[in-house]
């Protein structure tokens, strides 16, 4: 198991959680759990309901859309941050290329934090607004 201080530091580098206090990050770590996934297993599947967020602690994974590999993920990379909040369907499949160790947070463990910690919720709203503004600046493809 990875020590909490390390997990707090790694989580603080995730775009969605940037700017959160160490105390808020620690609360999120406490609501999360470490999960091991063997090589070759899909962690999430494109089109399936999204129920949470995953941060890669160790190992590598492939991201594919419509059966085509689009990206490789490594330690420090994360996925599922939007699904953590809205529970929408997965936009891609993420498959373990090597054995993975993940820090995983389900939406049902995250929602109580949002309801109990209004400052945390507000900070996350600011992060989501910043991401939306960035997306709006991109030219149409």
C-alpha cells in the first residue's frame, strides 16, 4: 500500500483536484482505495456507465476508442474524473497493458464529501469551469 502523504501529493497533481488543500485531498484519499488490475483486463469499457475516477500509481494502460488505440497512460495519469461527478457513459476503454495499481474513487464515496464540504465543492466547480473555458477556446475540428 502507498502511504497517504504520497497519495495526497499525487492526487494534488490531477487537474480536477489542483488547488485543493492538503486536508481536502486527504479526505479524498480516505474515501478512495487502492486496486490491483492484472495485465490485459479492461478497467473501464467504452459505452458503459461511469462510476468513478482512477489514478495510475504503477503500471501502464492503453486507451482505445472504437477499437483503436489513442493513448498510453503511465503512473500519475488519471481517467474518469468527469464520470466521478456525472456518472455518464465512458468515452473510451482503458485496458491494463501491464499489471496496474490504481487509486480508485467511486462516485458514491465522493458524493458525500461534496455534500459535507461546501468549500471543496466550490473549488471543484471552479476547476470544472476552467476546463470548460479551455474547451470553448479550442477551434472546431
